[in-house]
C-alpha cells in the first residue's frame, strides 16, 4: 500500500454563504481537481480527474446584476426619504437615518460595481455535468481556469488537443471528413 501523501496546490477559495458559514476550496493535484465545500457542519468533497474532463465552461451569472439593482433601489428609496425629510421642518431624525442608510447602500453599490460580474463554472466529464463556484467574481474564475488548462492538456496528451484545435480552426466536420479519433 502506498503511504505517500498527495500534495495539493490551492487554486482558490471562496465564501459561499457568510450567514451559514459556507466556504469552498479548489485544490489541484497531478491527476485531479478536488473541490472541498463546507456548509455549516457538513463537508462535501468532489474529485474531477483531469483526464476525464471534456469541457470546462465559465459563464457570468445574474446574481451580480441583481445585487446592483437591489442596492440601487434601496439607495433611491432612502435618498428620496432624505430629500423629503429635509424639505419638511419637523422630521430631522428621519433625515439623518435616511441619509445614513443611503450612504451605506451607496457604499455597497460601489463595491459591487468595482468587483465586477459574478461567475460560475460548468465542468463536463465523461459521466456528469457539475456546476461549481470557483470564485465569486468572473475575472477571478477566468484566472483559475487559465491555471487549470495546461494541467488538463498535459493529462490528456498534447496530440489530442492539437488535433481538436486544428479541426476547429480549419472548419472540418469532426468524424465525417477526417479519420482522426477524438
């Protein structure tokens, strides 16, 4: 029996739900990607072997846009409340509270805009399709995928990937006009 410990490289980690205490770590080894997800007292591990990965797709999600819209509505509501409270003489405490909440909402809105769009990853293997959160923001997800791609190509062999790229670039139909197996 092999007692040698496998060495993992941490690719990224993200907080899934700060209220429940959920987090996720993505680790990579020589032959697989390990996703360790913790939600409350439950832990879940998923392993994706690099040689079995058929496709990794990163896409933007609507959550970032939804968050920006909600923060904008809160900002507009409390700004309107502050303006109306300022116009009437008897509601100074309402003015202070509305202004304070409006400023906090503005800060959240600016942070959401500066962090960029949110993203997810769809990993397709020979047996399944799994949706994962590599990083909560799309540009960080793309950086992680750029780190993973050379390792997936090395595990699957360079000839296969060169053949696929040549076929895609030439516009040939796979399996009909060529005799190469993919």
